[in-house]
C-alpha cells in the first residue's frame, strides 16, 4: 500500500486535493498539510472544497491555493492525481461537487478514518481506529519515510486536525500514538497554545449569546433515557445573527451534562433542511441510527445527518425512534 502511495506520488505533478462538505478542522487541516507537503516535493497542488469552512478556520487557508466548488472553473483534465481526504463516499462532497468524480480522469487516493469506505479510489487508506485524518496523514508519511518533508505550516495544520477531531485530545480515539505524533509536531516548531487560541478564542458576543440561549431555553432531556437534545429554528438562529460555525461544539455541551450519554443537536439550515449532529459515549452508538433515519452516518460516537421534514416533524421522528439507540 505504501509502495503504491509513493508510486502514485512520483508519477504526478498537478494534484487536486479535495475534502468533504462543511469542512471542519480535520478536513481543512488534512488538506492544508497535504498541500504544504506536496509543495515541498515541488509538485503543483490545488485544494478544492465544496463550500467555505467556519471563519475561525479561514486563517489556515490564507497561504494556500484553494477554491470553493461554486467558483471553480479550472479544466479538470490538467490534474494527474486526486487526494480524497477525510471522507469515505463520493456523496460526502455534496451533490454539486460530486460531479467531479464523473469528469476526473486521475487516480484517486483516499486517506480517511470514517468506517465503511466506498470503493471509488484506486488507493484507499482507511483506518477508522485513528482519531483524525490529520494523524493518519502523518502516519502514512512516516511509513513512506517522507515525513521530513513536513514544514511548520504542515505540522500546524496536522495539529489543528488532531485537536479539533479529538475535542482537544480527550475523546476515546486518543492513543499514545496521538501524543507521539503531537510530540513530533511540537518538536518541529508547533506552538500548541497559539492554535488553541486561533480556534477557540474567536467567539463573538452573538455566538456566546446564542449558546447561552440554546442551553438555557432549548436544552431538553428525554424522560428515563440518558438523552439530551437542542433544536434551533432559522428564526431563533437569525435572532443572534447566525453565521456558519456558530453552533459548533454545542452538541458536546449537551454530552457534558452529568448522566447524559447521547446528545442530539438539530437546526434548520439555509438549504431548508434540518441538519443533525449526534454524539454518544460508553455503550451507546449513533452512526447506524443517523444512517437509518436521517440520511447520515459518521463515527460510532460522532455522527451527522439531515432531515427534509420540518424541525417539528424531525423532532417527532426522533422521539418516535430514539429507543433504538438504547
Ligand atoms: P458533525 O456533527 O460535526 O456535523 O459531524 C460529525 C461526524 O458525522 C463527522 O465525522 C462527519 O463525518 C459525520 N457526518 C456529518 N454529517 C454527515 C452526513 O450528512 N452524512 C454522513 N455520512 N456523515 C456525516
Ligand atoms: Mn475527521
């Protein structure tokens, strides 16, 4: 596998890097790390993202060449290799961008940590036990003995991916290997607190008020089940001048309540759908439930999905079926 990885890299010059819709810290981190790595090999990489990430992730994209799919007008035939990072199915790039998989004529390398990858890439490097795609990317380069090509920006991007996908190094997916990789990143010059501040200390007053409102007015608990939920309508969100990313982490606040093992967050989005986030711990798993009822999936303890019903009907559907999680 590592030999194939090296061969595909050697043969390629113009390389397209893609990641999933609503890119999170791991998606942006992996893509930027990959971009910087390829630059250091004197390749010509380009990052194509389905849509913009939250504003606190934007500084990480400042010095790379990237575009959102809506603005992308390059001829796909110029590329000779494609990276698919932090996603396991073509449809995770969103309906519009998924057309590239029909048009692209390059080999594809998937590097990802979501379970059950679909078989659409020539090389699939899938390790669901690894906490983040960013860590997995580092591991792959180590195994290929190419990790000396990671510059400071690449190391910072990997740190970002690991930090955000592990809830700041606390989820069950964190292992000694995670800390071993973090040590190497820090020895390469990463200053941890700077990245934490860049991501977590960027709240606006509106964002904090929205969180306060959601927790004090909208958090509910299902009687006799360790399940908590918050639902927010478009109207409620707009009261706090909602911007993409403003509700990030709210689902984990529910999970932090004593005695709660399953957290569900749902909100109306710009597309007129209800976006859902599921988190769990211990013996409770949420990815199959998200897949069965809410067109989604993800990891066993962190999954997402959506519903085309109204917010009220989505909640009713959830309340009808929640016992299947227990
Ligand atoms: P989040 O709740 O942060 O949006 O997503 C949590 C996890 O669930 C992520 O790892 C993501 O990969 C997965 N996920 C989120 N939304 C979807 C979706 O619509 N479909 C699938 N298959 N996975 C999703
Ligand atoms: Mn990830």
